[in-house]
């Protein structure tokens, strides 16, 4: 399983991902699911991937390949984040077209879902979800976050904390707590955790983090959060029976 | 959608359920999903239902019918909670046998899952989940709760708070917060909320509650919880970038 999330607020962007991949519960590996294709000073391009690993690796490979051979359309040449989202969608469609029949006939799930976040000089910071069918949606002010993979365990904390006005520092903290909640409830989501915080209009990713299993900060924040939740629980009045 | 849960601890049992039923998002109704078939002073029998409403109603009807016509096997005659779980499983199998072909050919989901909790004089307080296939599992000391329906949003709070030693009052509060988290994240789970708290060895259900939409206590506890979560969030240290 996978859990990735993106948060876009007035002051910036946060993207986070776990690194656990499993082909059945008896084959668990670690693969990076957060990719940085930025050009510092010009554009920030961050991508998170979920779904069939061979498909998502093929998509990321294709993006790099187009950069390498200097294709007209690539993540560094396109003029808006929306165009990049559509371009990635096109890559997904091309790869699915080849791979799908082979996987489908053995009932292997060939779907994938991606998050794309970033900013191009002169444009707004934006966040998109790109579906397995190649279409996409954009995060809005009313719903400033998008999630892919094992989304449910980590949603309540974001529903309660996040708005478009949330500071990017708080958004990063909320992302980490959301990932931690998911890891606690689903063992197939796990570290290393990759987290990126981007401050709007800086056009450079200055804050990124990889939290390894047993990382002391991750342990501390979890203990502190559990303690606080327990205190919050104790302060909540008992059920009023009548 | 539905969300029901059962919690069994050393000091008793809590069962809770929402009441929202939907046939598509454009047809939402209210149906009770928590049923009390107790005989005060002798046995406490509580059942929560999820899944296809025509199937679960048929199951509950069959249990009442067996009581009415004085069948040898019924929820008041059987000697252990395990026997009652198996008996309910048998009812599910009989009803599925008749209904399944008719529903399946129109691709209608015919499955259902039930929770059974309670205590029979001289026995322990026990909690079971009965699957659509008629088999069942029992909640254990290590995992003192069971959930059916939309289970994920409400699991993190229970994972963090509940153990077998949790007081039954705290278990009731935790159940309500778990249901509230689910309602906040999934609009197809909704009030009235039915909640029952049973103190082990009392053999009488003395605490039950129906919280209507807009109920003041429900609003209060939600506001208080959101405030506490926000405080807990603020107290959690910021992400430590390196």
C-alpha cells in the first residue's frame, strides 16, 4: 500500500509520501514515491506516485527521458502546471495502452494515481491529482489537500486542521501527523517518510526531509501527539446518558 | 453507508451505530441499525447491522420470528454467545441462499456484516463479528473492538485510546468520538446515533442514547474535541528540518 498527500495553502505547498511497497503481505520492499524535477529559481515540480509500481516507474522514466532527449513537451518546457498535469496524463495513457492488456488478462491491478504540485515562475502554486485514466483535478481553496493510496486513516486530522489560510509550517506538521496516523492503522504504509515543504514564490525547495524507521524526531512527535490526544480525550466530557 | 462499532473491555460493552442508509447518493434514508434483544436480568443481546438493508432486515425479522413461534434455537434459548453468533450466521446463510441469485444477476451487493455483543448469565461479556458468509470472529483482549461498514476514519482514535483495561465510560466516549470522526469525513454516515453502554455482570442495559441531528450534546462534544485537537496540534513541535 501507499500513502501520499499534497497540501496547497496561500503560503506554499507540502508534499509527503511513505516508501513501502508490497506485492502481497509476504513481499514488502522500499521504493521512493516522491520525486523532485525542479529547476531551482525557475520552477518547482514535485510528483508523488501510487498504484502499480511498474507503471509509475515507467511514467517517471518517461518524464526523465523526454528531458534527456530534449522533447518539445517536457516538465521543464511547458508553461503552466495544468499543461504539465495533462502531459503526465498523456504519458500515463500511452503506458497503460501498452501494459494494460498484459496485466489485465492475469487480473493484475494496472492502475496508478499521481499527485503533481509546484509552481512555475509568474504562476500560482498549484496542486493536481492525475488519475489512472489520464484526466486530472486541481486542489481548490475550499479543499486545499489531495491524497492518494490509503487515504482514509489520515483524513480526519486534515479535515479538522487544514484551511487555505493554514501556514505552510502547520501544513507540514499536519502532513506528518496524517502520515503517522496512517502508519499506525495500516502496517503496509511505512517509513522512510519523505516530506517536502515549499514556500510560495521562492521557486526553490529549501525544506525536505527523509525520516528513517526509528527516527528520533518521528518517535518524539508520535509520543507527544499520543499524549496530547489522550489529554484531549480526558478533557472531553463523559457521555451524557439520560 | 453505515458505521457500527462494538467495544468489549474488562468492565463492559459498548455498541454504537449511525442510522443513515443510501441507495445511491440521491436516495438517503434513516433506518435503525442497532437492535436490543435482551431479557433483563438473564441475558443482554445487542446486534448492529451493515450491508444490504433488505438482507439485514430479513435476518432481524427471522430472529424475532423464531422467538415468536418458539423455535428450539433462538437468541433467548441458546446457552452461549458463540452459539448465538453461529445461529445468526446460519440465518444469514439461509437468507443469502434465497436472495443472492436474484440480486447477483442484477449486480446488486447482497452482502451484510453484523456485530453481536452481550452477556448470558454465568458467562463472560463477549463481542462477535458475523460475516456475510455466516462465519464469525470474536474480539480479543489484544483487539478489544470490532467495526463494520465505513471503518477507517474512526479507527485511529480507537487505536490510540482503547485497551482491554479502558473503563466502559471511556469506551463509550471513545465510541462517540469515533462515530463523530466518521460523520465528519463521510457524509453518507449520519445521525441519529444510537449508543449503548453495558456494565459487565449487570445483565441489564441501563445506558442507552439516541442522538438526533443537531443534538446539543453531540454539537458540544464535537466542538470541545475539535478545540482540544487544535490545542494538541499547536503543542506538537514543528517539523525539524535539517
